């Protein structure tokens, strides 16, 4: 019965999801081209707040737990496991003071209202994951941008989303580049639980009544450990609270 009900509710959700993207696309354009970065950033923050409200149509609840006072005036590297596209709006909204920017695949840089525009103009980078000659130098330049601006990188080192909630082995290359070229950064590990359940049946219908939980784990200073130890430590911090179900 729940899955049957999810069909019409998913249609309603996608209508408001698409409407939100279409409405915010010209808002972003005006903010970026007329008022500059800060206005554009605000528009992206509220875009993602509206996307969170759209999830409420599905009965989705978001719990974001952060017991840590993250320092200002330094770059941050936000590292999380990856379960669905719905991991992203809560990170952007709840950590908006950190100005999160994404390392994203280049295919997302075109064709999606609002989302593609933000990835191209908002400070994120688009990489060809099959071409290390392009992606690794791009991540190096991205790290230098973070140092100059004290903004934040968001990276999902699994590379692709887990369809069962259980994390894949982290790919270390992107993390190594960020750690090497952002030695003053604070690493913010985040454990994401249950967002995979939203797309349990695929992109349609979407599952109803999911409680998505994001937990900020203990921050780690890049300069405190060597790179290999850092990667292992961050991975363990993230996976220790993943719910196995």
C-alpha cells in the first residue's frame, strides 16, 4: 500500500522539485551577474532550503547533528559517505557558513536548471573522473582557491553512490591532493544514514517517510597526521556510525 501511495506523491514531489529549480535559475543568474558572489551564494542557500522543503512532501525528515564549533578563517574539507543525490541539500544548507563547494563530475555542469549553473559559477569544480590528467590538476587549483578564500570543499571519496547504504572503499587520490595543498584545513567528517532509502525503488517512485540523518564527527586538522593516516582516520570516523540495514 505504501508503495502504491508513493506514485502520486512522487509526481507531486517532482513537480515542486522541478518548479524550484526553474524558479531559482534566473534568480541565480541575476544575483551572480548583477550583485556578485555573496548574493549568488545566498540564492543557492535558499534554493537548497526549498529543496529540503520539497522532500517534506515525501514525508522525509532530516536530522543534522553538529556538536562542534567549527573554526572560522580557515578552509574546511567536508568528507562524507554518499548514498543518494539527497545528501547534498542538507550539507549546503546546514553548513552554509562554511561556503561549501563541490568536486563534481563534469556531466552535471550542463543541462540541469539551477544545479548546473551553481556548479559552473559558484566556485565548485567539474572533473572528468576518467581522466586523471585533467582531474588532479583541477583539484590542485581548487585547493589553492580554498586557501585564498577560506571556503570549503565537499568530497564524496567513494566516487559513486552506495545503493544499499553500506560504504564503498574510499578512493584516496582526490583527498590526497586536497590534504597536500590545503595543509591548514580542518577536515569535517560527516556520516550520512538512510538517504539511500529515498531511492530504494529507483528514481520513481520515491520512498516515503524516510528519516535521513547526518552526523558531523570530530573535526581533524590536516597538519596533525601524514596523508595515509589521515585518509584511514577520516574513513573510520565516517563509517563508525553507519547503520547496517
